[in-house]
C-alpha cells in the first residue's frame, strides 16, 4: 500500500477526493446546524473549492513547472475570482 501512494499525482487525487467529501459534509443539508451561520459555511466551502482549484492547476495542469509569469497570472485569477464571488455573496458593489 505504501508504494501505491508513492506517486504524487495519486496522492493529490486522493486528497482532492477527501476534501470533496469533507466539503459535502460541511455544506450539506445539516452543515449549517453543525457549524453555525450560513455565511461561515459558505466561506469554508468556497475556501475549500479554491484550494482544490489551486491543487488541480498546479498539479494536473503542470503550472508548477510553468514560467513565473504564467503562475502569477493563475494565482491572481484565483484571488480575483474568489474576491468577486465573496463580493457578490455579501452584496458588496463590485
């Protein structure tokens, strides 16, 4: 079993599956009752989703070995997309 998880891609995939299950438990039908407010649940699920996006981009899309400018653009895109979604969710004018 140790050799099975020696491959980095398989480890990242397993982590993505685990985090997906975690976010479904947090944001599921009983998520608000377990954690607290709906805003907190939404923030946690969004943070998990954008963490998963970063893992996919840097692992499976090979941004880890891409030029610095492309990595910077990808990171800025993630931050801007998250900021826009949060602004829309909390009703802040963009």
